[in-house]
C-alpha cells in the first residue's frame, strides 16, 4: 500500500510567471506527472512545471481546504508565500520534505483562518525555511533530498 502524505503545492512556469495551486496525496509523483506532461489541462497548456512552494498536512481534508483558501488569494499574496519559503524560486521537486513542512494546526477545526493569520504565510518549520535561505537553484543539489543540509541543525519548532 502506498503511503499518503497530503500536500498543497504551487507550480510556476518561471519566477513571477504563471502559477498553479494544487493538492495531492503523493507530491513527488504528482509533480513528476506535471513535468512529464501527463496531467492534461492548465499546467500542460501553460508549461507550468516548477515546484516553488508546498506544505504537508495530516489529513487530505485539511489540504483540500488549504488549497481552496490559497486559490482565493490575490496573486501578490501567493507570490509572497512563495518568496517567504523559496526566495530563489528554485524547483524544489527533488528536495521535498514532508516532515519539515507539516502543518501543525487543524484547518478543519478553525474555519475562520484568514490569509494574514499568524503561521499561514510561511512554512512551519525553521529547518525548511533555513534550508533555502541564501541558496541559489544551482547549488541546491548539495541537499541530496535530506530534510536539512548536512551540518545544519534540524529544528522542529514552529517559527513566527
């Protein structure tokens, strides 16, 4: 049986280009399908293949709710979300970290959450946020699919 890790994600054509917000239970596989042109429709039509933002949830229902929430946002809010997580707009497909981006609150229990509530504008782990700071897309290959770079401290705490 395939293990499920519900996730919300944003793909881009290029930095500040066309954006696509989606939800899946298998992020790496879904992004690979987008990259190979297997997902018909919007992403194929506009060549949207770069994974530039994502977060994981405990339950698919929460991920779906978060996807709908982000889809209602203004474009500038989505760009801010991406740039807080991934300032270089690097393709994160090979560096997916389900633990470091796991959302610790339950959206299903708090339907009153809004875009600018604390914690919704950035990933919830300092490890993932620090992982990408100061790195260009050309030197992300040193991460080797780890949730944190070798020698860096792994911090599971929520940062505001």
